[in-house]
C-alpha cells in the first residue's frame, strides 16, 4: 500500500524564534530525504513536528494511503519510527532486555526480534548493559527498533554520526532495503545519506518573516 506525507506551508517556532517558514514538502513511498542545514536551523524540530510531538504554528502535516487521509493519531502510532540523536536506551537493562522490552512495547513478534539481532549483528552485545556500550554500539542497538516493528516512515536524526565505516554501510543497506519495500526516510544529517536521496536544505527565514512571526 502506498503512503505519502504532505507538509503544506508549515511554520515552526521555538519560543519567539521562527525556525521554519512556509515550508512545502511532499514525500511518497520509496523516497528518501536528506534534511541538511547549519546547526540550530531547525532540522530536529522539523522531524519532531512530523512525528507529532507538537503542531506547526501555521500550515498542515497530512498523510495519505490508498484509502485517503490517515487519521493523525493512527499515523503517529502506527506509521512512524522516530529515532532521535540521543539513543533512547535504558542504561541498566542488558541489550537483550532492552530489545525484548521494545519488542513487547511495539507488539512485535519473536521472528522480528531475531531478524533484527541477526541483521545488525547484535549477538555479541546481548548480555551487556546498554550503559556499557560504545556510542556506535548504542546506535546500532537503537536501529534495531526499525526492524523489530515495521513502520512505513522513518524519521532519523543524525543516524550515521557515531558509526564507523563498516557500520555505516550496514545502516545504509538497512535504509535502502526499507526504501525498496516502499518505505519513506527523512533524515536530519550534516552529510547527505550515502545513497540517492532528495536534499532539502533548511535556511533561516528572512528578517521580515521573523519580525512578522513576533507579532503572531
Ligand atoms: N524554547 C526555546 N526558545 C527559543 N529558541 C529555542 C527554544 N528551544 C530551542 N530553541 C532554538 O531552536 C533551534 C532548534 O534547533 P534544532 O535542534 O531543531 O536544530 P538542528 O538543525 O537540528 O541543529 P543541529 O544541527 O545542531 O542538531 C535552536 O536554534 C535552538 O537554540
């Protein structure tokens, strides 16, 4: 089933700070977006808005499948994986406990758990508490969630940053497989993802737009 996500003239503010003004974007099954722009421009904020953590000040974010508009709560809970740049792992759980917790939380089956462990080569880490893992290992464990529970839209914040060259290749393969299966990826990155993606480069809204937002 196809999926498309539309951002229609959205504006995002943090405090008094207008970060994004009148942004339009449309993505569909198989699309990958590399979201670039300088530090603080609003890449993470945009990913979090698409994930539904808060609503845009103006404009609309909508998702459609073959049956039409998807209910926003259903879209948020059934279609999206959001992986922030902080790995959301409980420090005192072992990797296995953490992944099994996630599998249970996400209502995933044993096969998906086993597949994720194998695909990401996590067996050597299963008995270690996650607080003991290196930054790259933590990221690899975080990526497992993408395989444990299939979701169509992956919102990834700096997914490659702590990974070494070998693990980057593995993560790139994981993402390309997702796109081949009709998934969508929007990733905040400083270096574009290492395969064909559409680059959306965010820049600060001009002074006029920022001043106008102050009186809204
Ligand atoms: N409560 C607030 N009031 C005003 N500005 C805020 C508030 N919270 C965050 N900001 C600003 O909003 C921006 C949010 O940036 P965000 O994390 O989305 O940027 P980014 O493009 O992902 O940056 P990086 O590349 O450094 O990860 C920052 O400039 C930050 O200073």
